[in-house]
């Protein structure tokens, strides 16, 4: 029997097996941020084991609340910063260089096909867009990852989702993943890895692939994976050209991580996206999804464009194309948060920030902020936010607030309309 | 084998209880577990549930499907732990939450949908407790008028975590 992508990666990294159903793997990278890492650091100190397995394989960023909003968040940043210095962790990103982890670390070239990566953050599943096996873990797994460079996983099954057809205008990667979560349900992929493939993925850029893999966890999946190809190579080439010399050698290495033709899938879903509509969520669970056109009676107080799901340059370009030359509804507060300094700079160069400002948006520095209700746009009780983030849980962006998840284009259209409104078709 | 996996039951009769509901993100700025104690289940959407009234004195949670979904925050198991709750019994768990529980030396045990239905029917809505026998791998559910012994299974990994007192102890002793 052939192997799926995750089976190949785990086989290549296996260091131990604990019983029939748990495998311990060697980690190629451990990523850290200031919310979940300080407790691991403090515990290591308490145990007299303040060490790291390999400072070059550990990357750290202060991203969730930046700049610090109070003494407690300042202390979390300080614990991470001091630890990174103490252990010679060179790839540490503090304010000025920091951005949302799942946008920043790929942008820095830290993610490669075939890698195993953990982070104390559930959206670590994003990195599968590069053909890696990456998984969100808790602080204890993170602590052991930092100390030993290993992590235990239940054996993973694989779901394969083949996306065919052509995305209609106004319909994007976010609409695809929202509709797939609607099909799978919030628990439909627990202890599974999802391989996203087919012509729709092949034609999609890395930003779109990351949007899709980012939300695999919302169906319970451990990781979402796309097959590494020419698009992956274009993105990574600046970081790997010395290692491989020529592109064909790199592509050949990438191909070793493709699934075997006779790989065993727990489930195969084939979906034609040609008639997909702009989608939005309506409840407190990310699988509660319907076409945005059916929700136009929902007035919005705030529109938030950003996060590890949709804060990359492609997302900002699309939103700006909707907003260009127009003003958002007077009752709407618009907030855009470019995910990284590079995205911010590029948006500035392309005149995208100006379009947002002219439309009446506030542009914030790169940070998670409002996405998890920490800072930079927390909702008041009873308020409604049209958001490009990934979680509509009760209280997620502020106690008593309501979050509707959607694409950047639909969020921008909703900002103009003052209520949920599907992204328009551009051509007549 | 004596253990801390027994006591009065808090019934949470809902699917998909997520970790934002268990401990909201605004408390993730705390750097001690004890600080989480008053905020457990603060944002839980469940009719008639009052954290202040319903949590004190409870040591075990019984719930439904996909318990602990969402954010990877280990603050969720910790918030239970500092409230004296070290065992959660449910129809199913999200992967990260379940792993976090065992990594902390706590228990997240699944029972079939039918068994969970029966536990809710026979013991829910009244004072009830559970006695966990680790040697026999059984729960004994008790109320004033009812008793019921139900076997459970754990994987080898999960037993190792309970015996070692969690993943850090185990990994430190096992891997170079
Ligand atoms: S942007 Fe939101 S979902 Fe993404 S890492 Fe930050 S808090 Fe988590």
C-alpha cells in the first residue's frame, strides 16, 4: 500500500513508537510566540532545564499583542525576548520586524516541503501549504519540542479533497475553505490531515494555499497540505537556490513528498468550485456557513481585514480593488492589519494603503490583535464584525460580540454597504 | 491505585465546547495557572449554566462531542486543573485538547455516544459522582438512587502519560 504525504513525512522523521497508535517524530523546526511559550520557558527554568535542543531550529516572534498593551503582555514579551537572547536564538522577531507568525515564518523561508514543525498555536496547520507536516500543540508539547526536538502524534489518517473547475469572479480561497468546513463539520477531520489538490489548488498562489490550509483546524484537522510544485518553488527559491543549484533538482526533491498513486485515503471528496458563491458564517461555529447574499440583512459595526488567514498581500490587493475610489459606509469602522512588515511595505508601494485610507479604513501595524479579542479592535457587547479571520466563536473578538467570517473581497463589499454583502462580480 | 480522577460531576450538555469558552483569550496574558481559576467556562454558551454556582465542588466533567475544539491553549486544561477537575469524559475530543490533558497527567476519556447518552439520562440533572478505578479501567457512576459501572479504554501512550505524570517527565527520561 502506498503512502500519503503525512505518512511519508512521519516515516522519514520517526524516532519512537508508543503503543500501536502514537508515533514520536523528530522536529525540523519549533516556532514560538509570546502567548503560549512563556509558561513553557518558566516550567523549564523551574525544572532546572532551561535549555534548547537547537537554537537554529527555533524561531520566535512577539505577534499576538504588539505593541504590548499592558504590564502583563509586556512581561510575556520580555520573557520570550530574554529567553531568545539567552539561548542565542537568532531568528527572533521583535517589534519593527514582527508580524503574525503564520505569515512571517513562511515569508522568511523557514518552512520547506517535507518538514515537521510544531508551534503552540492551533493555526500552525497553515504551513502544510508548502508540503510540510505542521501541527498546533499545547504548551507541554512545545516545552518538550524546545528541550528535545521531538513531538508525539496519534497516527494520522488522510482526507483528500480534489478541487476542480474554475473559481467564479468574486470567489476566493476563503470561500473554498469555508464551504469545505461546512461540508466536513467542525469535527469532521479530527486526527486527519487534509490533502488539498486538483486544478484549483494548482492554479492558486501560495497566499491562497495558506488561507486554505490555515483553516483546516476549523474542521478538526491536524494539518492541511498542498503538494509542493513550481509555485512553491518560486516562493522558496530565494532561500534555497544555494542548496539546490538548479530548479529541477529542487523540484525533484519536492516530488519525494508527493503521495503515492496507491495511497490509502480515509475519505476522498471531489468538489467542483465553478458555481461556488461568496460565503459567510452565521453562528458561533466555523461550519455554520451560507452564501453571503442570503445574509444581507445583517448590519455590521466593524469590518476587520487581516490575520494569519487573510492578512497577506494578495488579500489586501483584492480588498483594495473593491474599495478603490469609494468610501465605506458611515456607520462602519474599517480596520486593516497587514500581516507582516513586508506586506505592509508592499501595500504601501502599490498604493494599497492609500486606497484603504481614502476609503476610511484605519491601518494598523502587523499584529494578531483583534482576531482573538486582545487589542486593536475589540468589539463591544452586541456589536457585529465582518471579519477575514478564522474563528467566529462566542466572545472571540470581544465579549458579547458577533463575528461573521468571510473573504477580504466580501468584507470590503460589506464595509461599503454597511451590511453583509457578497463580493461583486467585476466584469459585466 | 488511588487517584485524583474521581469526585462530583459537572455535566456540560453540549457538543463542540471550544477552548475560547473554557478560558477566554483575554486571560492568556496570565503567567501563572492559579490566575485562571476564577475564569473557567466564563464564556460558555449553555442555558442555565452559572460558573460561580456550578463549578465549585466538582472534580469531573461529563460532556458531548468534540470537546475542547479550537485554540491550542493549554490554559484550558490548566483552568480545569486549578479548579480541581482532572478528568473529562466525553463522546469525543479535539486532538490538541486531548493530548494536552494527558501531557499534563490528566485524563480525557471517550465513551461511546450511547454510553454518554445513558450517563446523561441516568445521572444528569441531579447530584452525581464518579469513582475511577485505574487498575480495572472502570468508572463507577453514582447518584443517590443509582450506581453503574462502565469500563473505559486508554491507549498505551495515555497510560504512560498518567503513570509518568505527563509528557515532560516521560520525554525527559526517555529521549536524549
Ligand atoms: S491572527 Fe488570529 S488565528 Fe492567527 S495566529 Fe493570530 S490570533 Fe491566532
